C-alpha cells in the first residue's frame, strides 16, 4: 500500500504541513515549485490556504485543479513533530 496524505494545511506563504498515512508529518516548501499556468495561481495565499486532501485522489489538491503527487510531497517535505 502506498503512502498518501491524510491531512494538509497552509502554515505560511508557500509552506504546507502535510500528515501522511504512515503517521509522519512533513513541512513542504513550495516556493520554488509554483510555476506553470495552474501552480502560479497558488502564489496567492488565499488560494494556497484552500489546500485539502482529495477524497478520491488521496493527495493535496486545490479548487483550481492543481494537485501534487504524494511521492513528491513526501520526498520534498522536511519531517517535523506530529501534526498539529
């Protein structure tokens, strides 16, 4: 079974805190990743804060159709204390 996000929230501009199905929590800094038509829009903090784990996709997604692969989030993120 693959590891996938189970919770996500925006900590500050460009940074998400993501909890994963294996119990690990990571902070993911997206500042250098937000390029391209769909992701550029996430530079608007009000949209970035709308991050959620999709019930069907099982990854972090936004209302504008942007989403990020679970593997990317897990590999890019920095492990932190349990989700809070």
